[in-house]
C-alpha cells in the first residue's frame, strides 16, 4: 500500500512511484528489492491498458485522474533480476534463480483520493 501514500489526484504516476520506491527501501527488511521488469497497468475494457504503473523511480509523465482504474503489483526479489522465463501460457513469468514475492491490488482514483476495490474486509490500509 506504499504506492497510495500520495492520495489526492491529479498526481503523476512518477511521483507515486518515487514515493513507493522510497518507502520500500525503508520498510522492506532482509535486502529485498523491487523488481523493475514488471509494472502495474490500467484496467478497463481490456485487462492491460495504459497507463503503465511503475513501482520504482522513473521519468514517466502520466497523471492519474478521477475515474482511472489501475493495478499495483510489485514483485519483491532477493537479487537484481537478470533472466526471466515466460511459460507456454504466454502470461506466467518466472525469475530464474531468484526467490520472489508478489501481491496485487486494483485501485480507482476518486475526486478526493482513491479506493482499493480489491481490499479484503479484514485488510487494514493506512
């Protein structure tokens, strides 16, 4: 949920990604890093739509507006990724020799902030 630190639209995906990257560095223990090979994305009539939502510092100028729906799905890895295997289903990716953990949420930007629409009832978001 670190990505949601900047709550009021319009905000650039760049500023959100930079904030998330900084918080990951402070919060994640054991030397884990955020994999920069994969991103979140917009959701609409198709599963993968613009904007591309980076989970690390970047120079992408996209700006989130009320009504935008997108995913955040960072992957935490032990080592900088150097090899990715895509399975026969053309969807599943595996980072070679690199233990990882991934989670995902879908968010909608509202006029006064955001709503995590995939949040479980027992899940607390600050």
